[in-house]
C-alpha cells in the first residue's frame, strides 16, 4: 500500500485517468473527490462489499459471477467549489446525489 500525505486542495493521480483530491479536512473526517472515467465504477468499500455479498448469495462463486443487475450508481464527481460541510445534498448520509 502506498501511503501519501496530502493537504486540502491537493491531489494524486492514479494512472492517466483517475484523480483523487482532498477537498477538506474537518476534525477526523477527510472529504475526498474522485474524478474517473464513467466506465470505471467507484464505490465506498461497504457498498462494494455489499454488491459482492449479494453476488455470492445469488450463487456466484468467489465473485466470478455476473455483475449485479441493480447495483447502486457509482459515485458522481463533485465540483471543487461544492460546500465543504456535509455532502451538499442536505440529507446527511454522506453520499452526494446530483
């Protein structure tokens, strides 16, 4: 695992197409933005694990089954000018919806 130190408004690149930006740091919470091509799914770990757990329950072996038909939509990119408190959509669940 590569471990980096970044401050607000700094970012890292993964390959040529994925940029991970630190949008804000508030106490023990870090708000990040991920800019990736539409064909690369981006999920919070708990959602990713739920998708794979559902695949396993549907008979897939070792995650080799088909992709789930009703998977949650990948995270959307948030403009860097978005508010820094909450996720900006007012529902308090931490998932920005557009």
